[in-house]
C-alpha cells in the first residue's frame, strides 16, 4: 500500500526543473512532511553507472531501443531500491524526471512510440505513476541558451534544435493526454511566479490526500 506521494518534475533541458524542485522540497519540509529528492537517470549507485553510459558523448552509435532500455533499467533499480520502499514508509518522493521523460524523449522524439515505451516502463516502474507531475514549459530555444551557459552539454543535450523542439511538442502532447496528472507551469514568468502556481496545485493535492 502506498502512503507517500510521488511528485515529479519534467521539461526540456534547462527548463528550470531543479530550481523549482528545491523550492518545493523546502516548502514541504516546512510543513513537516518527510521528503526524499531524487534525479533520473541515476539516484542510486547502479543507476548512476547506467547514467554515465547513457549520457557519454562517446556513445554515438547507441540505438534508440538500447537507449530506451537503459533508461528503463536505471529506473527499475531506482524504483525497487528506493522509490517503492520510501512511498510505503510514508515518505514523499520528489523526482527530477521520471517515466514521462521516456515517453517524450524515446517514445516521441526518438520515434519509438508511446505504447512501446509504456510496455517496457510498466515493468520498470511496477506500475507506479506520479500523483502529480509538473511540466516546466519554456521555449526550447530559451531553455537551451540557459543550459549551454551552465555546463558542458551531454550526449542528449548535444542533439540538434529540432530534437529539442520535438521534445517540447512531445511534452505538450503528454499534457493533453494526461491533464489530470500533468500540470503545465509557465517557466518564463520568473522563479517566484512559477513556484506560486506549483504551490497552489500542491496545497490542493495535500488537502485531498490528507482527507
Ligand atoms: P540531465 O543532465 O539529468 O538533464 P536535466 O538536468 O535536463 O534533467 O540528463 C538527463 C538527460 O536524459 C536529459 O537530456 C533527458 C534525458 N532523458 C531521456 O531521454 N529519457 C529518460 O527517461 C530520462 C529520465 C532522461
């Protein structure tokens, strides 16, 4: 039985997910909620090793199917080792990316299809889905500009702008497919304004959850 909430952040590279995740973490801690924050791909030793293979700029020959399976393998380890046991203990887990990243990057941008990615990931996640997902909506051109100023780009970030546009369009499509779960947050209106819309959704979720 799940007792903790699973909250995820999604968006293109450089969309401001991490900043909002930190703000939400502080907000929930102040409310006395037990929190664990994680990032994907990674989060535990085995998954961090898989992350290095996936994001290594030298791995130019990696096929889209290999890429999908590696992300799913990294996720399966994180779910079984940390996410599932934490939720069962009543800990709220906030994750920087989760299964929606695979739907969008591998399913839509790489063209494997959402159905294929879902089939594989239902096994990886043991059918665990987030209670709420925040999609940080910022134009891909702006996001990339922010991202490239921050650090050296990895294999996925090195994809051309049309890939990043496909990722962006993919997220918009996903938001339409799962409107109950995925909330679109305008990422271009400033950190505080974006966080106040996140806070509204979270307060509402907590009210429903605590009842
Ligand atoms: P990371 O440096 O964590 O990016 P960010 O800070 O933007 O989250 O790198 C993760 C990269 O992997 C990012 O480009 C998105 C991609 N990705 C997928 O393609 N599929 C997935 O399932 C996940 C979790 C990430």
